[in-house]
């Protein structure tokens, strides 16, 4: 739980650094990371509860 809070606290700061370094391309970087995470979530197999 603590690592997630640290990541959430650092995210705006890191995105600001990306904006300074890459400019508008930082939005593409952010979009690509989000799309990649979504695609990875779609590869996780669904587990259904089967009653015997």
C-alpha cells in the first residue's frame, strides 16, 4: 500500500519533469504507457466461479 502512495505522490512531479524534457511529446509518452497498461490488463485471463 505504501509503494502505491509514493507512486501517486511522485506522478505529477515526474510528469512535470517529462514535460520540461520532452515538451508536448510527454503527452504521447503518457498515452502510450496508459495504452500499454490497458493492453496488459486485457491479456490477464478471466477466472470464473464454476459450481460443481
